[in-house]
């Protein structure tokens, strides 16, 4: 699980991050914004109702968090990353790893 300091929480941070660089895979879209702030890298998730019911959405969110944890903690300070599930991925863990390779490249 991600530490509390590595989670994106405010709607303002989500809004400004989704205007940053965009990366996509089949079912996931990632947005990256590197700020000049001296805070640890943060991850935010957007998994809407169009993806599935509550159980499905939470399972996908857990898989995304697990797959992105190591990469987020190693990103430079001030990085903000939002991962949006646009539809139900066949394998959220694998797709997140693929997306994170694009983001960190």
C-alpha cells in the first residue's frame, strides 16, 4: 500500500495533473505533471462507474496501486501522477506496468 504522503487527494491537484503530459495503454490513461514543489511523488487514481460495479472498481484500483508503488516511490520529488481507468482492463496489473514504463521513459 502507498504511504499517506504519496497519495494525491485534493481535487485541485487532480485537475492540474490531468492537464500535464498524457500516456495511454489499452484501458488506462496516465497523466504526469512535474512541479517545482519539494514534496514526494504522489499518485492519484480515477476509476469511474463505467468500469464496473464497486467490487470491480476497487479491485482494479488495488491492482493499479500495487503495480505502480515501486515506480512512484522512485520518481523525482514534485511529481504528480494520475492513472485513469477508461474501461475495464483485462489485466490491470500488467497494463499498469506497461503504462509506468512509458511514464518513466
